[in-house]
């Protein structure tokens, strides 16, 4: 039953007609909030073209063009992601920026294309690989959830750690101005001073100022250099007042299979990051994220990356620091982010703005990038901390990948041993480490009859794989997974009969099918074994733990007395009509208003319809518990958890 009016909650308040994500603030407030996002984003955006230009030995004029092309395309990419069209763009307050993941491979491709000399001649091959990788990302978006299992934490953590460590070499080159022998003491002082500013800002400031620590380091470091006469802004007066980047400004793209594969690996990694970013953004703004939303976000990444290759920019992904800013300010409107995109487009057609950035001294840039790249390595280490490194297979993957990556990073001349077509792969430590981690993960966990990923833990604390689960006797199986249901064992006993299980999702499907195909009386008893919502909201922490171990929702925290009364009223009305407890699966992104709205809507169901809905809610609760127990069963959820934890 539908109604044109917004449903009223039991407490008498009307549900909001428009989600905060879709609300448009007044023009003045929107402008200020949009500018705040640009400031938080700016340093991370411009540092990538600066590093690439430095690594490829580009001229100041070429560097300015790269910076403006980056800002211009960032603005377009942000509009695509936040405003969206057709099935492109997730329509959340997410800013798009050039991914630092691509820095090292891009430099490696440019140097390989020019025989190690660098220069603008390497850019056409770089842009050719970016265009193909963007198209690949766009096309693979609907199927990405299916291949996400090939990128578990052991692979992602290894790649991020390798990336951060190897990129520190780029920072070191900027700090020393690539000088032979002992570097200049002044250069070291500039770098250390910039780094000290960033650290102090992060130590003593919270809120918005804390989010722009890198930007403040760059501004203050450059200001000191100007005062001491070590840099100037003469290039600003020489730069044009207005200029728009034109497609293929640096030449018609060329295509190399090895360069393309290298860039596709970069995009696969960024797809995992985008998945986590979208789940984190959904949690912050209170929107449930579904598989189609992930596809929309990844399509936007792909289209933006393709545009980047055409408009002389680089691969794009969601910027996590701006998602953190949304959490900090609690301003959820996607139109604020769209306004930031419009500001970036304006900045992108002002070459003088790019010239200001290009005037940043290399040692100052190196000090800032040192902090940035070290944080990338730290995220990788945090990801690896969630990996079971007591499993010898995981330790071999991490150790071998890091070892080969460092070998290439410390001795880049090794690339000369290989044929020309392979040098793009072996000239970058990140590429070598990523390929090694991906291949070894396939060898150890996906090829042949392996014991499978460590999917759960026995009562004795031993980690076991999916093949081990299939070999359990009935009693052991029920004991291992008994916490999935509130006291009922028959769904597990029937799921056990479906052995062997191909993988963790197949195990989950067997358990859910057992619930949904059972006899009516068994299903009704199963639903009645769960507490109603009124019991959940009034239970203390210890009581709640004895009722259920679900992840649940942040929606039940800090409820007012009026909220509790509303839930009690709804639960009583539900019990009176359906003779069942009001049971609902609480997702991570459910809001209290949404729970009430759904409950009121369910009161309009017929008893038979609602019986099926309640049973589905029980299956969802079991599935959520299963996802906690068996990470491999929900790779998308695992990506969300990793990203959300990084924003805490």
C-alpha cells in the first residue's frame, strides 16, 4: 500500500520528504562549505601532477599545464560522482581526485618510453594506458563484486605498503633536488621544517585545520622560501590569465600492452578503495549502500579516468580526506561537493593558479610528500595487521612481494636485464610487488584443491578453511556456526547436508536456503526466538550482548525518551496485529527515522506478507553474523569495514 503523504511515526513526527544528501543549502552557506572542501582537497590534488612532473623532468610550463588539467578534470569528475547521470555516479558527497597509487607506475611508464631520460615524449604512452584503464574500469564495474575476492587484505595491504615505501624515494629526490653526493643543508632544512609544520598542525589542531595540515605545510614552507629568496612567483606574472586544456595537448596517445596492464592493476586497487570509500560515505550520511551503488561509483571512476587520459590528467578515485570532512562537519549535502567541483573547474582554467603551485620549492614539496606517502605505507600496515600472518601462505605472499618490490626499488638498473616490452613491469617496485601479490594469492588460494582461505575459527581457536568446514561432522558444524541463530540448530543441520561447499558464499546460501524452505511452524518458532525492537532499545550493554552479537546499527545509540516510547508503541502495535515480535535487521547505515518508517510501513502488510518479511529479516541477521564470522563471504563489506576504520 502506498500513499502520497510522508508516513508518520508513532510519535507523531513526519518522516523527512528529502534525504539530507539531496538537500541544497542556501547559496551563501553552500559557497563557504564548498570552498572548505576545496581547501581540504587542494594539496592532495596538486601534489600528484607536481610529483609526476618532477619524476619526468618536465619544464615549469608543462608542469603548470598538468596542474591546471588536473584541477579542471577533478571538477568534472566530482560533478560526475556527486550529481550523477544514468547509471554513472553514486550521488553522495564524494570528491574525486587523482590517486597517489598511480604516481610510481606513471613515472615508470614515462621513463621506460623515453629510455630513462624522461621528458614530455613519455606522456603519450602514459595517456594511452590511462584511457584504456579507464574504459576497462567503466566496463568491469557491474562485475567487480565478483572479482573482489581476488583482492583480499593480504594483497591490498601488501600493495599499499609497497607503494608507500617506494614512493618515499620520490620524496627523497625532491628533498635533495636529485643532487649527486651530499645534498645542500638548506634543502634538508626546508624539508624538515615543512614536515615539522605538518606534524605540529596535526598535533595541536582538530577539526577543519587538522584536515589541511599538508596544505598549511606547503603554504608556510613556500612563504619562508620566498622571504629567503629561494623561490619566486615570477612565473605567475608570465602565465596567461585564462586557458583551457585541450584534448591530447601533449600528443596523440600511444598504446603499450605492458603499460596498459600496469595501469589496469592500479585501477583494480583503486576500485577496492572506492568500494570502501562509498560504504564509509553511506554510513556517515545515513544511506544504505547496495551493489548497484558500488557499480555506479566505479563507473564514475572509469569515466573520469578516461577523461583524464583525454584531457591530460591522470586516474581518478574517491578522496578519503573529504569523506572525513563530511563526518567532521556533518554537512551531508552532495550539492556542497558539487559546488566544490565547480570551483575546481574555475581554478583549472586559470593558469596563474597553476603557476602559484609550480613555484613551490622541491624540498618543500618533498617534505610534504614524505608525510603523505608515509601515511600510505601506514594504511598498508594497518590492513596487513588484520591478516592472519600465522598462516604460512599469507606470510609467503607478503614477504616475497615486498622483497621483490624493494629489490627493484633499490636497484632499478635490474630492468635493463629484461627485454624492452617487459621493462615497464620490472622498472617499478609497486608494479612488481602488486603483480607478485596477485599471482601468489591466486596460486595459494584459488588454483587447485587448496584448503581455502581461513574462513572461521573453531571452538579450540584454530583457523580453518572452507574445505575443512565441508569435512566437519554434523555436531562439529552445528557447534561452529551455532551463534548464527538464537538457539535454533535445525537450519544448520540442514545446511550441513549440502556439503561440500565451493566457497564461503555457497555456505552462506545453504544456511539461508535452509531457513526459507523450512516448514511453517519451524519458521514461526524461529522468528519468535528473537527479541522485539523495544527489548533491544531498552537493554543495557550486557543484556544486549546476551541477546545478540550483531554488528547492528549506530541508529540505536543515544535515543531520547521520546524515541524509546515510539519504539515501544510500534512494537506493541506490531505484536497485537501479527502475534510476533517486531524483528528487524539493523544495518550499519540505518537511521532511527528509517527504522520507524519501515516499521510503520510493515504494519500495513497482510499477516501472510509480514510473516515472510519477518522471516527474511531473521535470515538477514544470520547473514550479518555470518559476514562477521566469515570475512570471505562478504568481500564488499570487508572493504567497507577497512575504509570506515581508517576514518575513525
